[in-house]
């Protein structure tokens, strides 16, 4: 796991929130407006409402897949963070990559020098990580 991978955590969580909002908007505004009955129909959809409902369902499925992919990436990062043995280093990584705090703020909150925070971070990145 490297800095680039870890830096994605915060933005993955934002992306998941946005996807959830899009899905909710689709479900509340569009799917409910496209009334589809439970009667069997042919695969050749000619009714514009049915076409729209099918497209909205496909869009929702695509968004759910993106959300699943983002959650999978977040899980890998969380797994990495949970395997950091030193508690101070684990807190530094959480503050930096999950909470997106600046180095000086982390140092202040942890009563450490910035150099110590940097050193602990740098040393942890050198540790070989094996995924479960």
C-alpha cells in the first residue's frame, strides 16, 4: 500500500455518498414516475414509460456496481490500516488518510514533533503488507 492508494480513501467515501444520493434521486423521482405494471410484456419495449423504466434500472445497477467497487477499495485500505501494529502510527494514518488532516495538525493533536510524525509515517510505508 502506498501514499497514492491511501489518499484515495477520503475521496472514495465522497464518491460513495454521491452515488447513494444519485440512486436515491433516481428511485424517488424517476422510477416512481415511470409506472410499470406487473403484466408480462414482450422484450421489444415500445412503451416510452417502460423504456425509461428499463434504462433507469440499468443506470441504478451501474451505479450500484460503482459503489460496490469503491467499497471494495475502501475495505482494502481499512484492512491495511487495521494491520498497523503501532497504535501511534495507526492513529497518524487514520488522521492523515481517513480524516484528511494536515501534518502539522496531526503533530499538534498527538503531542509530537512534525519530524516524528513524518518518520513514523515513512517507516510504516516501508513495512511489507500482505493482504488477507
